[in-house]
């Protein structure tokens, strides 16, 4: 009789342990898709979720393109010479103080940026939505003999300086928009998150 009671106790223990273990595995398996659903999808990222950008490989004088909200965003690492050219273009641009252009308050300065070295702008012309091409070097161009560098829209001839400010008497009405962004470190930034909200 004692052996039967002992076997029943073992049986109950094994049944309880197996039930608890199986329940734990089932709960874990059910939690995985739930937790995964909380992460932003590629579609959500394209629709406007913040995009993290590593600029550690961006050399002075170079530009990289990142997609945010389905639009190209340009990140340009400006050289000291490029920064001088921005100051030299002050009289040539239509909205030098960016009073009527779209940018966060922290980018409403001569360089239109958080850090003078880095320009972050949406790469879409404010005239009809074309994508300008970069001409970052200071050299004579067919469209401007005294070109200091910047961006040229071949569709209708709009010119933008190295701060994304539109030149006077050009079809584009406003400077290139600056999206919200913030720096996580010296080599990483997030486009789509405002520095004020950090």
C-alpha cells in the first residue's frame, strides 16, 4: 500500500511539473509575436519613425543620403572652407535668416544646423518637388560663374547654398527644409526626433 501511495505522489508531482513547464513554454511562445509587434515595422519606419544614422564614415566635404518619411534627407559634412562660403553667400540668398523657411528653432541660424560641421536637409526642391544635385565644390559652373558650392536643381534652375538657402531670383520660394533631428553622439544622429524632446 505504501508503494502505491508513493507512486501516486510521484505521478502527481511529475504531472504538475510537466503542466507548469508546458504552460511556461506556451506563454513564452505566445509572448514572442506580441513583443515583436511592438517594434516598428519597415513600413512604419518609412512612414515617419525616426531613423538612426551613423556618420562616422562621412569624410569632410562628402554627402550621404538617408530615407525618412519616403523622402531623401541629405547629411553633408562641411569643411571649414564650406562654412566660409556659407558666410560669403549671405547677400546672394533670398532668406538668409531662414525667417520664412521650415526648420526647427535650433536650426534657425546661419548654418541651419545643430553643429556647424553637419548640414541635415530634405533633398527636395521647394519649387516643384524635384531633387537637386549637389555641386559641393567652389568652382565656376555653367549656371553660375562665381559658384561657391551647394545644390542645383536642373529642372528649373533653382540654386541653394551649402546651408540649403535658396538664391535670390530663382523659382524655388524657400530654403530646403530641415527635418527634426538630434545627435546621440559625435558620430550618430537620429532623424525624426527633435532635440527638444530628448
